[in-house]
C-alpha cells in the first residue's frame, strides 16, 4: 500500500510569534521555520508502517514556497521515498490545500493519507476532514493509535471525554494527534541520502485546482496582554489571596 | 440569516459548549439547531428550551448514535440548503464534523471564532493565540466553529423552539464505531469548571500527580487539568490536556502547579480570570501571566495548601 503524507513549513514551535507593526500578519522574516510538529508525527507514522512492511512507499507532499523543499527534504530524511512540492507563494487555505491533495490522491491512488491534525500557524484543524469529504473517504481524526488490518484501519482517537476507536475501510484519511508517536531525528547519513531522493515540483495551475482565497484577512493584532501579578511568600498568604477571591471562606 | 447550530450532547443532555455556540449564532440571525443521535428525543426537547432557539431539527437513528462525521456531515450539508451558516462548538466532535460539512458545501471554514464583528466578519486566534486575526469571508454560506470560552452561555430555559424530525440519512459503511474509553470523573468538566487545578511535569510521577492534586481539587470542587508534558509523561490522560491543541479553558481561577508555562500551554488558559502559579523556578514564564505566584517546592506547598483550605 502506498501512503501519502502532507507536510507544511511553519514557524518553529519554539519561536514566539510577533505581530507585524502594520497589522498585516505575523512577522516571519528571519524567523526559524520547521516542519509542522503534527506533520512530523504523520511522517514518522508512515515511515513506521513502511518499516513494518505494511506500506510499500511513502510519498510526502507540501504546498508552499520554494523553501518548502527543505521541509520535504526533512520528510525524505525521516523515511519518505519521494516528494512532491506544489509550489506557490500565495498562502493557500485549508480548502485549497484539501483540493490539491485530493487531486494528487487521484493520481497517486494511496491506500491512506496521513496529515497533522492542525498546523501551528493558522490553527485551523480542517484540512484532513475536508480532504476526506472531497474524496468521499472515511476519516480518523486526532489519532493516538493506528493499526492497519486487511482492507481497513483501526484508529484510536483523542476526544474530549477520553478516547474513541473507529474502524475505517481503506482508503482512508488519518490526522495525527500528539501521542501517536515520537518522531525520530533524521540521522546524518539519511539526511545525505535524502538529497538524492526524487522531488517533483508542480503548481496549483498545472493541477487545475482553483486556490483563490475565500477569507480576507482584514487585520492581525496582538491579544490583550496579561500583567504579571504579585508573588506571595507563603502558603498562608496564598490562602489569604484565595479567601479574598471568595474561593474559600 | 438562518443559522444551524450542531448540538453537542452525550445522548442524554445538551453540553455547555452548545450554549456558547447558540450565543454566537444569535449574533448572526435566527437560531436553528441540529440534534443528531440515537434516542435523542429528550435532548431535542431540552435543546428547544434554550433561550433564543427557533426550530430544532432532530435526526434520530441508530447509525447516528456515535455521531460519526461520515454520517453527520452529509446531514448537516443537506440541511444547509435552507440555512446560511453552519455553526458548531469547537469541541472534538465539532472539529471532526464541521470541516467535512464545509468541504461538501465548497466553503472555507472559519475555525474557533472569538467574536462576531459583522455578518461576514469574525475574529479568531492564530499562532497559539499569540495573534488575533480579523477575517471576512467571501463565501455565500458560512461554516464556523465557536470557541466556547469566548461567548456567554445562552440560558438553558426561556426558549420555546419547535422540534421537527428530519430524514436521518443512511449510514456510510466505510466508517464504523468500535469502542470508547471515557474518563470517569465526579469532578467538573474542564471546559465548564469554575476552578481548575492543573499539574505539570514537576509532579514527577502519575502517583504523585494524582496523590497531590486530587485532594486539592476535591477541596476546591475543582476540575483537574494537565500540561502536555504531564500527559506525555503518562501522569494524566489525554483529555486532561490544556493548551493550543488540547482544551481551551477560561475558569474563574486557574491554579498551575509545576507548569513552566510554554506558549502552547498558555494558549489554552491565559483567558482565565485569575491565574495562580506555584513553581520552584522563579524565572518560569508562567509567572509572567500569573496574578498570584508562589515560588517553592510543590511537594511541600500542595499538601499544606490542601490542609489549610
């Protein structure tokens, strides 16, 4: 079975985002960029399925600027076999990304598509579900465990009240949650090897997908800041504060 | 504008998250509800009493018992022929279903809204809440998820909506519910608790996490939360996680113990009314957002605090 994984180049999760002075967005100039952490988990899961012999090939896809090649090289170094960059300098919304991925799925015919449940930049949490809808495939979102069976996949999902397990007929879409696995660091030899793995580049136009934005960003501002409060020196003082707040009598 | 709000319920009762979504929907226009499930007559009756609700559409069928997205989304999309906005609470159920509805309608969803600025304009958090974006949609129909902490809850009574059965559709055999393992707790749910005590990696083990935090929570009648680090380390189950990708909470009082305060955690709790932090590291970022801080050893402080309350 072939697996498709989608990866996004985003601000590194350790960087504190700064809003641009003109309110047009978040300043990404000279900021460290990395693979979206949830997508790393997706690549890791696909790689493990290949190592277990469940999958035969792992294809990584990214939609973004030329520099997203770096993100794809990371995916290749982690274990993907080849990569496809859908190159665009425009910001593509989840619906557009889902349409592009659906098109690629038609061409590649994967048995499963694994994506991060959300990207840590726009925090939308939509692409996987939209992709599943466009393809008419079942979805296993927020996955904490994935077990591929004969023609089906069992997905344990993290839900508000605990965990839920669903069984999906393949082909299916799976989106990853934090505890699905712990992604590996690519080794130096694998980073070197990744440089010679195939990476194809296409554009949304070539795929015939309309990615015109539906949402217009009017402004981006910083949230109201909280002021640091007071430090107390003892538990007694803390209890006093809690009493003042009316928590305890 | 006619809105269709997906009711969050557990088969028995309407969940609080629905009430915030109703408030958001009411800012856009007429509020209709969709209750999907099995034997959900009583849920629909309760939903019809929510203040401001017009019609309650009920899809009652065995295959909807677990509200699988593959079954609920086509139902929602079909009902959208007569509605202008599909609105779901930003819970794991809402987040699972709404984008699927959006794609079926060829609409770009607006996730996790914080406010309604106009009939097509909304604010929403991006970058773990480090920025707030104001967006205007060009789509004729809207699909929206609502952050529960950002809107007042509509009253559970005072409404006189009418209940109307709708065609529940058929089951999509590609997807099947197998089992669920729900956390059992007598404590308040995190997203509706007035007080939350939350623990981090500082607790060192599952036994110490529960051994120290549970008695404090019981004393305060509080819900118990955790940082990602504590959940990853196995001190607490996943549904305890507060943060960017976990639960978003805004209780009256949030007590963060042994939590350093990574931006991903702050994203989930910084709208709490009062934040109290206990941490041995006085430089911990959590103190930058805390109203009251106490530097010290949680293993000494927590038992003493529990005793003195």
